[in-house]
């Protein structure tokens, strides 16, 4: 087992960091009422397409780059570090649904378009109460006159308003199944929510007898397979955010002077920074292991993904909270970017269920397969 970074991983990470440090502009979001559109949401997507990022993990057989999940973690970590606003999360989620549940014809048709940046997707699985477990859905699918139609409502759908197509989890008579619907269908209503994280577009989507195309290979394993990869994406974002916030906190502690010396010289601040550095290292290691396990098809992959998301999201909340405390009163103001990272940390920790949900999942996995502890 080796999930350490090689020169290619480091080069990908460094190039992504250089690009995003130049292109991602947070200053436009440092005003009340700011939205992702002001952060260059669509323009950033076009630039990411030029770099090939939508196709990083799309298999080469379907027109993608066929890179590894560790490669993806390098890019997503830098997106988390910069808070770059673009509809990449939703497109990745939808593409994974197509890859896992689509027919061969659907994969050939859709995944190449995703990799080329010509098709933007969103994945709708969340109920009104925030549940996203693949076993429940507020959307129903029925057959009428030889075609499928879906009706209902999804909450908390990332990038839905920007999508060309939405992949929807709906309940049929006997099971849950994924369907494709056109975002532009007149019976689809998308409401952009006033989401706490203004660097991410989150929507509610309603369907009123909308024509839908079934992903014919949907089964009980589809959602867990997708969920594990989304855990990786969120954990990688959080780990990247932790690195950036920690660096900013250390820099400020060196510059801010109180009682005649930098506040970083005080033991109370030193202890906090040391603890944050530990959280940083553990979160990054968890992400790298999860990426390796998913890429290798290791039997611990689901366990690793849940652990990475649980730890990284909780650590990110802690780091961003303490960052504001170290900055003091100025850290609470709109003019500073501290609150943007804090809001991203809070939303990353809730989007697919709070950290306690992933910990419950870890317990269930270990109860079912105790040999994973000794693997």
C-alpha cells in the first residue's frame, strides 16, 4: 500500500494552485448579499474545462482523461483551498451516477460530453428533511403511455440551476432508480436557495410529471458507490481549506502585535496552532488513503471514504472557528474572508449528512465486516 504523492501528483497540485490563485476571486464575495454569479461561476467553469478537469476521472474509453482519484484529490483540494465557484461538484456527481448506473450507450453518449465540458450535470438525491441515504426519496416515478415520468421535490441539489441535465433518484413501485431529466423542461422548477456557503450554488428542484430517461443499470449498490466518491470530494475540499486557513492563521499570528510582541509568541496561541497543524496532517492523510483505496478497489474503500469525510469536515469546522478567534474582532467582519471558509466548512459538514452520520456508517461497516480492522 502506497498512497504517498509522487512528482506528478505534486506538479498537478502546484499547477492547480497557481491557476486558482490567479483566477479565483474572493474579494467580490466580501459584501452582504453576494452570490456565486459574482464570483465568476460560469467563467470559472469554462476555464476548468480548458484544463480538462471535468474529465479527470471519466474513463478514457468514454472520452475522459482516466486519471486516478488521488489526482482528483489534488485538484479538489486546491478548489477547497481557493473556494473557487464553479459547477464542478454537481457535474462530477452526475457523471458518477451515469458511469455506475447508465447503459453502455448512455455512458458513451453522456460521459464524453461531460469530459469535453459540453454537458453540465447535477445529482438530486436529498429529501426535504436532508436525508440522502439512497433508500428514501420524495420523488416518485411511474410509467405512463410507455414512458417514465417523475414528480416530487428534491432539496439541497448542488449546481442544479447551472445543469443541462439532472440525475434524479426516484422511487418506483419496488425500488429506487436513477433517472435523467432535462433541466430546461417546462415542468422542472429550480429555486436557488439562500445557502450559507455563498461560494456554492445549492438549489431545490421540483418535478411535475416530467419526462425521464431511466438509467437502466440502477441497483442497490449505485448510491453507496457514488456517495463514497462524493465523500472523497468533500473531504479533499475540506483538507485543502484547512491548509489555507491554517497558513493564514499562522501568518496573522506572526504579524499581529499585542503587549509589545506578536500574538503567536503567546503560549495559548502556540498551543492552538499546534493543534490545528495536527488536524491538518490527519485530514490530509485520511483523504490520500481514501483516494488510494477507491482507486484500487480496496475492500476498505467505503470505510476509508466515510472516515475521511467525518474527520476532515469536523476538523475544518474546528480550524475555521479557531481561525476567527485568533483574528479577533476583525475576523468577524464581512471585509475579511474568514467567514467564507467558515461557511464552507459548515456546509461541507452537512451536505451529505453530519460527521456523526459517517461515524455511524463506520460502525455499521465494522459490525458487518469486522475483519476490516485487521486488513
